[in-house]
C-alpha cells in the first residue's frame, strides 16, 4: 500500500508517505519547539495555530519528496488521538478533506499504536511481543499477542517518565523539552551522588511511579539552597536518570519473565531516545533474554512523526479498517479502543 500519513497530536506537524508499512518515502517533521520554549511547555492554542499555518506546506513537501501525488495514494491516515484536541483537529480535518476530495479511504490511527509500530520501520514485527511506551504523556507496558491487539499490563500511577524528565529539567533550568539536555548532562555525572528513590521497583506488578523521583530532585535542590550548598547538576541529572532507567528496565525484565512466549521487545516513544535507557535495556535483555529480539527505533523515529502513523496504518488498510468521513479527534483515545 501507498499511504499518506498525517500527525498533529502535539507540537510537531508531520506528514509522511509510507510504502507497505515499512518503507519511508518521505517523513517531514516541522517542530514548533522554538515557539513553545519561551513558555517552558506546549501552549495548546499556539500549537493549533502553528499546525494550521504549516499543514498544507508540510503535506506538499512530503508528497514532493516521495515523488507521488495524492491521487497515487491507496489511503489517507491521520492521528485521531490521544493528544491536544485543537492540535489533533487540524490533522483530522486535513485528512478528511483529502480523503473526500480524492475519494480515498480514511484510516484513523492511535498515536500510541504509532509509537509502537515505529519499530516496524526497522524490522518486521513478530508476535507475541512486549512494548514499553515511554513518552511525554504515557508510560505503559503493552503485551501484544498479535497484530493490533493491545493489552496494557502496567502503567504509571502518576507522571509519565517524559513528563518527569521535563519537570526535573525545569528545576535544573534546562530548556524545554528537557529530556535530551538532561540525558546529556547525566552522561557527565556520578549517578550515586544523590539518593533518588526507585519507586515501586519491588512491587509485584508492572506499574510505575515517577512523581516521587521528581520530588526527591526538588527537595535535594531546596535543601542544598537552605544550607547554602551548591548542587552539582551533572550528578543530580545522573542520579535521577539512573533511578528512572533502573525502574523501567526492572519492570521490563519482570514482564518478560512473566511472558516467556514473547519473541520481541519494543522500546517506543520520545524517551526511547534516552541514551541511558537504550544502553541499560540492551545490556539487560542481551544477558537475561538472549532469545528476545530488541528493537529500538533510530532517534528520528522515537519522537513524534508521521512515518510511524503510516506504519501502523498499513495494517489497518490491509484489514479494511476504514473510518467514516465524519470522525472527530479523540483527545483521550486509549490503546485498543
Ligand atoms: P505521547 O506520545 O504520550 O502522547 P508526546 O507525543 O508529547 O506524548 P513524545 O513526543 O513521544 O511525547 O516524547 C516527548 C518526550 O520525550 C518529552 O517529554 C521529552 O523530554 C522526552 N525525551 C526526548 N528525548 C529524550 C531523552 N534523550 N531522554 C529523556 N527524555 C527524552
Ligand atoms: Mg513533541
Ligand atoms: Fe508521542
């Protein structure tokens, strides 16, 4: 199949052309980060306005780079949710318009399914598989018995791990979104310098909690200030990252022990770009589960992009899982809905 995919769930306007769910003919990502940076976070109204301003041009760029026109497409795919409603609406409206004008089937894709299927752009997926979604809004362990069957076996009880990274980054005065900068800082620090709790690590479930780690960082900075001490940002970043990564890797391992039938493990979402997590997860799985194939997408496919939406949409196209042209954005859409 040849699919034009549109992603506007948050702060990147992205359009891709994907062949057979595996081959990227184009994947344009127009980031709005610079506009949101001065506010220290994504401002929904600003995001919607940028999507409106960018979408037509990004569609043209993606088509141009692919060498195809809309008329050549087999289907139009668009992220329906989860995300910011005003941001999603821009993509959904663009997708519906193209589907109507060119008389193409419309595929409404779940953004988190997209994050998982980003790995399909690296290697064919094999089932059953386990996916760890680590992003700005989600932290979930997902068991997939087969294509498009999503069972959430564990999730965060409070903050998502990306959210915790961004909040800790703000405490350390790093630019938004802080994940990348905190990761770089952590690489230069001593991870044993500060005590950060490994929340829920020994609990007999696959759930997570990251707000306590963020509070521990805040308290460390606060206490140091009161005593008139200097904190070492590199060490604090390294200590936080070690705690977050240890819990994620531990729960991933626990999930694989519980599901010995799993043949692939997929790391998905923006935080999959984290060097500490990529390294620790690779080492742990290689020693403990040598028969489980680990897929970690390249950095460009970890963050939000339309290629992953097209990868996911290919399967829906094969299943004729088409949507009506009156669909709406669903900001709270859950996996498997
Ligand atoms: P969701 O996918 O849950 O709807 P989102 O789309 O906003 O949320 P993503 O774009 O998938 O989230 O991921 C963005 C998050 O990834 C941000 O919180 C960012 O700080 C974090 N991030 C990016 N790179 C790194 C890194 N190297 N280390 C840690 N976090 C990172
Ligand atoms: Mg983003
Ligand atoms: Fe995302």
